């Protein structure tokens, strides 16, 4: 039997930290966690999460689909009766014509993410990681951003004691990560997370970080824990007392690390880089970079800069290449191509490390007084820069909306929700933003209240569009709120008497007053 590469207890090691360790080491294999009577596994390929399994019956594909309102009890039973040895339940659903291939793909993504997210509140249990060259077949492999999964998993933690335990000593300093692999991951940040990342450009303690955003302390701590768990920020030792001045100081080596930390790649730039994967331009880019690496070991030539480049020019050249060749930008490529990208990224990083301080040397940094890291308290900030125009905000909102549609098409629902929330914040008067946000949230059982609010807002803003009313009716139907559902479907039919969706929902309720209307509503 193969010995595990990693093993331990969740009492000592939080699950997000274990996942980040596997990601950073670019491992392939199976992480198995045992918690009470449950056993769940997360599968990795070159550090990226590609699949998950669980022995919890509630995590099976059929039960998961029913929980999300994607499958009726009647269809579940019909597919179960058609099961034969060696057949996957999802494949039977497609063969029976109950769902489409795309529906199955979405359902599997929900199922896998649900399994992983459910593990984030586990604070006890044994884990072990066993290396495997190719842990899952290609037809099961998903293309998921590990950083986004960690962030979303932490966001969903409801037991605040898990956050408190994860944050540990609140006197320790928090600063930007100096690891390019972690700092330049593909990720979608919520507004509070983006504020914290932008504000924590020098080490500071938790109390100072709380002054950066206008949010309750528990919300800030949860956001900080997510960013630390994903590796965007990292912990340092507590500040030390200078016995000559009597001030608490940040050690010089910690200041230096923060100053040299890589910048975060903006989500849109990361998405654009990811979209190039597999394109002719991406293939040519890989071939050109590989040819350069094959012909030289000179770090300046590898980075494409002059031997007389300044320290800043060296840094900028490295981060441009790190963005293009970061493994997260090539998740949809073949395993062979992803291995090539891993090797290219490693060579680029080696070249940078060899000459990062060979340009203009900065002055030797001294310890920094902790008070210098204290942000300007909210309410006493200096005059803000010129306000963004309405047209600029609306343009940003539209871009976020279009990016969200792309993420939905790529089954990145967590990323889509983050972008849609940004869109409605930037332009709260666009009904289609609220409508898409509401219908996307409605697929998750824990987000029904927010989905209802978004759909109501869409209906309020566009009073002649039956779509928000139909979506509200379907939302209420899934919650067995018959009277509210019937009212919404009737309102939709008043606006559009030919609405098939409203008619179908209303007929299902009227013909199944004694129960079972969900089967009728979602029957193909």
C-alpha cells in the first residue's frame, strides 16, 4: 500500500490550509478525510481540484439534484428503476431523456462543489493524501479554480468558531503573500475582499485591517480568513517591541517581503488569459516560450529584458510572464500541455529569483513602526479623487454582467454570483442584472432569500416583463408556498397570456393541490 504524502488531524490542520499545501506543491492524487461516520475525498491533478466523492447518501447525484430543484421525485424513481450494473445514475438520466448533457454537467458541478463546501466546517477528523498520477478519468474531470473554491468554502462557513480558530492569534501580522503561484491565481473577489487585498500592501494587524473596510468585525474576519486560506495574504509573527523607542515594530525582513510581493491579477485579465487557452494565439505563445527556454539559460533572455534592466523592470517582466503562464490559466488544456506550462512557470520563476535583486538595489529597509501601518480611520479620510461618472459605472456594470454570463456558460456559478452582485451594486436600476442574479441564486437552497429579493427587485424595475414573476413562482413552488406561487404565475399570465412557463406552473399547482405538484412542474 502506498504511504500517504500528507496526513494529519483537522484539529491541528484546518482543511483550507491542507488544500493550499497540495495546490502549492502541485500534487496529483486523492485527499481523503474521515469525520465521524463520513468519508469524503477531493481529487487533485497538478494541484488543481478536479473531482470529489462522498459516502454520504445526501451527496449522491440524484439526491443532490433533488435538493437543488433539478430533479423530481418521480423522475428520480424512474431513473433508479432503470439502473443497471456499471451504469452511472447521471448517464441513465440522460439516456431516459429526463435531462440534457448540459443539465448533467451543471448538476455534477453542483454536486462536487457541495461535497467540498460541506467539509469546510469540519474541525475534527483524520486526513491523508495519496499520490496518483491520474486520479480520475477525463470524462469525470472538472475545470475548477482551487482559489475560488477555498474562498467560497470559507464564505459559506456559518459556525463563527471555525473562523476564530482558523485566524488564531489576532496579534500576528497579516501581509501580502510573496509566493507568485498563490498571488497570481485565478480568483473572483467580493468587494470587501478586494478592499482588503488592495489595502493590505504592508503588514498590519487585524485591528488595523478592520479599519480598511466599513463592515462588521465578524464579516472582516471571515473575509481575511478566506484570503489567508487561499494564499493571497499570509500571516507573519507578531510585531516586536523596540526597547529604545518603546514602540511596536514590524521586522525589516517582513517589510521587505511585503514590498516585493506580486500584484494581484485583476479578474478580467485573468479571465482573458484563461480564454486564450487552446486558441491559436495561446499555442503559438507556448511554442515561442518553449523555444526560448530551449535555446538559453540566461535569466535576462528568459524574461525578455536587457541585462541592464532595473529592479522594477525585472519585476514587471516577470509578472507579465507569470500571468500568461500561470497554471490556473490553462486548466482546460490537455495534461501534457499543463505539464509543459508547469515547467515553463517554474523556469520563469527560477530566472526571476536569480536576478530579482541584480538591478538597482533599494535602500536597506529598516524595521517599520506598527503605527505607520495604521490606515486613516473611516470618516476622517482625505478628500476622495474625482468621482466616477455614471456612464463609467454603468459600463463597468455591463462588463461584469457579460463576464457573469460567460462564467455561467463555463459552470462557474460562484464566480458568476460575485460578478452579478458587483453589477447590481454598480447599476442597481438594471432589471436584467437582478433577474439573472436571482435565477442563479435560486439554484442554491441556502440562497433562496437573496434570490427572492433579487427577483422582486427585477419585477419592480421592469413591471411589464413576466420573466421575474415566473421565476418567483418557480422559486415559491420549490418551497411548497402554493398561494404565493399561484399569485406570481397569474400575474405573469396577465402580462403575457401566452407564457408557457407560467401556464405550466399554474396548471401543476391547480392539478396537484394535495401534493406532488413539483413532479408535474418539472416533468419533461
